[in-house]
C-alpha cells in the first residue's frame, strides 16, 4: 500500500455516525444533504430510460444533449460557456478528482483555502502532491479570507489553487473583488484554479448564483470549475456532476474519464436532463425553503446561552461554537450517544475547524430542527 494512502485520515463524520449506528432515535444532521427526495419528473425520466433499455456504455464526456443542456444552464447563470468546455462526470467529487489528476504531479504544491470538506484536500494528497493550507478565520463568528495571506501563499511554484465557495462547512462565499484579485494573481503566477462551486445555487445573497469564476474568466484561463446536480437538484444519491474546462482541454478530461468511470450511467444522465429542464421550477423554491430552515436554526442556536453562531451566506450548514467545548469530536460523539443528536465535528474539516460543529439545516420538516435544538439545549443543561 502506498504511504500516501495509509496516511489518509478516516472520516471524522463517519466516526461520529458510527457511535449512533443502529439507533433509530438519533436526529441526524451530520451529512451534507437534504432529506427531501429528488423531484418526481427527474425520477420518472430515469425510470423511463431504464424501461427503454438504455443500459449500455456511453460517451466518456457525457451525452451530447446533456453537455449542451449544462452549457446552456451555465451560460444562463454566468455568460457564454461553450459546450466544447463541458464534461459530464459521475458526481462532483469525481470531477474534482479528475481535475486534480489532470494538474497535480507527485511533489507539486497545491494551495487550499480551509477549513474545507476533507475530500478536497485528500485528493491531492492521494496523488502525492503537497497541500499548503491557507486558513479562513472567524471574526465574530463570520469566517473571512485574508486575501493578502492567500496571494502571498500562491507563488509561481504553486501548481493549483483549490477554492470552495460557498464553502462547506463555514458558508463563506467569495466576493467578486476577491475573485478578481485571485484570478489576476494566478494569471501572473501561472497557477491553475480548481473552483468547487457545487453550492453556487445554494446562495442567500439575492442573486440566482453565488459569484462564480465563470463570470469573470476567459475561456483560456487556467481554470476548472466543478458543478454538481447533488445539492441544487436534490440528487445526492444519483452521482452526477460536471466540469467546465478551458478551451482545448476536453480530450485530456475524456481520457481520464475513460480510466475512472468510463462514463456516467445513461439513465442518470436522463435524470440530469430532466433536472435542468425543470431548474426554474425547482431551484428558487428550494432555496426559499432552505433560507427558512437556515433562519430557523440560526435564530434557535443564537438564543442558546454559550452558543456563538453567524448566519451563513451560502451552503447547507450552520457552523457554530459552544463555549467551553473545545474538543469537537468528543463533544459530537457525546451528543450522539447521550442525547441522540447527530452533528459533524468541526475537526472533520481540518484543524482550523476544531472547536466548531456543523449542522446541516436542509430539512423538509423544519420542526426536526426545533427538536434538535431541544436536544442540544438538554445537552448544555439548559
Ligand atoms: C464542498 C463540496 N464539494 C463537492 C461535493 C461533492 O458533491 P457530489 O459528489 O455529491 O457531486 C460536496 C459534497 O458534500 C461538497 O460539500
């Protein structure tokens, strides 16, 4: 076994979830998904595809009609994105891995903005790249980027800058000015940007999408933007995503896709087509429901003495601190075993998240959030 693989940390969220294994009374908010089922037209399209016998291998880069639909969807949000830049992948995480495989050799430096979903930093580590962590920092509970610190960390030696915004777990979202400064800087240093924008639509700032690098980059910039059907279309279990590449890089992505999944299942892609056709009907109401969940949870948390929380501008999570609880893994485990409340420990997202807890507020029954708050209050002796 390669040392890089042996050294990969096991998931801390799983570690907490395992503490509640086999218990049906646990209110679980630890994973990053809604408990709402995928919209019916999407499920019907996939079922029809299966009934029609679409059970065969397909294009490495995805069905041409789905690639066209994704290009149209992205263009509607961000200005023209040509179909010759779009590859369909079996999930956002696969798109991120393929992007990293395209760019990072063993020994290369990858700079990552953290805390972040651990898969993002594990991927370059698997390839033997060196990950330099640039921390967001909380100011009054609101996580912020020190732009000067990030730009100083990205040099001509930096192969890839990895940035996830809206960010899992903090909700931190890049401003347009920060994005422009990062893009300008990476143009100077020759650094690639991998932008994980899977939460772009889960944005509470009023616009249809959080600021995207696609809004400002040219089609020749060293930029790979990753999108996903998981969060915006309630399709986490389908495993469908995409990547937008610079012009001229599609063939390389196609080769790697062949050696990874070969292609996304056709019936899943038919579901993706239906999701995009119904995007207007699905996404805005979903974001409205999520906003209500966020506001309900954050105000409930803020009412608890000793809890520090800020309202996240994007994403599915409240990331918060409880006074005196500095060991997030031990605290999250005790919440499960003693109080039946399932939260993710901040440590799961790197040492920068230690002392914090992540609560996924995407719930079709907002009363579940209230029930969870009652359990947290009980755990705090309130
Ligand atoms: C920041 C981030 N990126 C990417 C993903 C991957 O999404 P998927 O593989 O379901 O498309 C997730 C899922 O939780 C995530 O939180």
